[in-house]
């Protein structure tokens, strides 16, 4: 995994040294107690049990009889990973800092998505140039070869001064007839970093999604919805055709960005469905045996009131790259975007 997921795992390592001091001798380190704490925390705090209609009680009934105080760490690890796989959610994580092993629920499609995207191929075959943004880890822009089409790649949803950055980019690309914005292989980060970038393409304020926090022990205990808008900021707006590219490794903040962009009239969404892991993630949780874990804590809904957890944002034009396509030096998603701009707008 990468980006925000890798950062969370690094934080887990640093927190491990503090874990013993936090827990002291108050929490007994036995397999049974570890199991009970693990199951109960998800039961009382995970936000996706309700929208995904997961029978978490049945998970307890299935796995609790397998745990005794003679259960080994390896056996307990297998039990825990099987339990959380039911969530199918990239924000549901388990980490063992001693064995240095990590389990991310719902990550099976990510490896394929990573193999189905290549910046090197884009640079070699499709881009006339690429300029790297110094204030963001994986943010760059350029131009499609021999075409009046700009290109912006955001591979990480973190950095500094996004408002200033996107305005500077649009100063360069603004005269072009269209822009392709690419958030494929974006593992997430900060939604507040991504929102100003979407605002630069808006023509008016529009509701992008609503957010509710889980606030009680019942699976459907949520706060009142808080509305999140894509806002017209009136500074160097780009209102010509825009294509948004996504894949199965467009996760979390990249998915929030996708929802922001989807409500902008001149934006067309092309590529593969996003990961379907929208919520903010809990702080690191600690078990007596030193393992750490996390879970989603919010409910996010589209303007129509639809929860896309575990589903993802579906493109208007579905195109999927494969590892074989990349090996054959072909990015079918990029090629479809370029062809769409020509067929729909006559942009060459």
C-alpha cells in the first residue's frame, strides 16, 4: 500500500513504544481478552457496519469459540484478518509491529490497479512534458503531445497550498482547450487538500456529499448530516471541458475529490470505479499484545442520499486498464479520454 495507508502504518510503529505505557498492567494480554477488545471496538465504533448491513454479532459467534488462552499469535492473526475481511474496506487495518506484518481489508484489487498504471508510460508515449510540484509529494502537470489538452496528475492527497498550486497550474494550462485530471493510483490523504483543486473548475456552488459521524454504540447512531460543497471560488476558473480519470486505487480523499468533480457540469468521469472507501479513519487503536488497528468512523452520502462504501464512484464512461495493457505500452483509459474530447468537442 502507499500514501496515507503507508503513513498510518509508520505511525503505528512509532506509537508502539508508547503502547505499553498507555495500557500498563490494566489490560490483560491474553488471546481471549485481545479478541474481546478487538470485536467490541469495531462493534461500538466502526461506521460501515450499518450501511453495509454486516452482521457483526454473527462474526463473534463464528470466531469466538476458536479462541482460548492457548491460541497462538499466528492463529489469532488469522482469525482477526478473517473477521475484518467482511468489511471489504481499505480503511480497516490490522498491524503487528513485532512481526512487521499488515493486513488491509478489501485490498485485493489494489495490487492489480497498481500494475495497470504507469507514469513512465504516460511520460514516454502521451505527454509532451511533465512539471513536478515542489509543495506536494506526487503532484504534476503537463500537456498531451501534439494536442491542445492539458494534463494534471494528483497521485497523493497531501501537500501545501493547493489553492495557490492549482491557480499557478491553470495560469500555464488555461489557454488549452481541455484538461485531463488524473487521480489514478491515489491512495488518499486529506480531503481538505483536494477540495480547493476541484473548486478551480466549478461554475457555481453545488452539494458534493454529506458526512455523518458515528456517535453511539448502536450501529446506526450517527450525527446529523454535515453538507460539503464544491464551491465556485472565482479565481482563475477553468470552465472548458475537463476529464477526470480514476481506477480501483483511487481511494478515500481521491474519492471525495471525485464526488466534488462529478457535480461540475463540464467534467466527464472516465476510467474504472473507485475503491469505495470514503470515510475518515479512526486514530490508532492498541491491543494488549502490541497490535494496532483502525476502522472508518463516518458515513458519507451522495447528494441523492446514496452510500457508496464498498461500491465506489462509477464512471460515466467505464474503461479498465490491465497489467497486460501497460506491458503492451497502452493506456486505454488515457486513450479513451483523448478520443472522447475529439469526438464530443472536436478537440485535437
